């Protein structure tokens, strides 16, 4: 899918180093609950495989990614996909890359037969919450003080939307 100058495609194993670097430089307690990745840490592993990721490419370089996976391994909710990570390089922020990735994630979920998509976002991440809301995601639940980050308790906000239309 090509929108403006950004190409959105499925990640490949060869993207590992670029995605690992993007993950390192975009890491922030604004959105991360895990410690910052180390300099030699690979991006892909047994649970995080290239086919689960869509990447945004501009000018030959990776500028963002989104991970879209089934929310659980249960057959009873195989109609649901979950976004489990979205990152955009600092230089590409404010240029619609996050929105393009989010829309591509919803398109992929639809193509996989999903009728619903969900995500979790930290309560203090106003920019991400505003993006998700502008694309039709609604707050469906809040786990107050679910995470202790930098000495402060932070809410875990559950958002979702239907994929019809």
C-alpha cells in the first residue's frame, strides 16, 4: 500500500537491525512498560515474527512499524485482532505516518477476517490516545494505576473499535 511518499509493507527478517534501532531510539516511558532494549538486542524473536509487523518506509529507510496479532490464541475470539506496538521515528512524526500505519493495521485485520480490533495505551500518552480516537477507537475500559513507571502509577487504557465499513 502506498499513501503519499510512505510505503507500508509487511516486515521481513532483513528489517531486524533497522527495527531494533528504531525501537531503541523511540523508546520512552510515555508508551513503554518494558525496560529500554539493549544495543545488541534483536527486534525479532520466537514471539515477535516479521509477518506480524507492518513497516513504513520513506526514502529507503524504515520510519515506523505496527504489530497486529490475534488478541489471544482462543478460537472464541479469533475474530479480534490487537495492535501490540506502534512506533514512528522522531523525524517522521506529525506527518501522518502513525495514521497510515494504523489504517494499514485495520486493513490487514479485515483481510484476516477480523471484525474487531483492540489495543492498550498508557493513560498519560495523550498523542497516541488522540490518534486512536480520531480513527474511531473508543475507550472500553481503564485499569487504574496498572503500571508503576518512573515512580508514578499509570493507567492502562483499553480501546477498541469495530472494523465494519
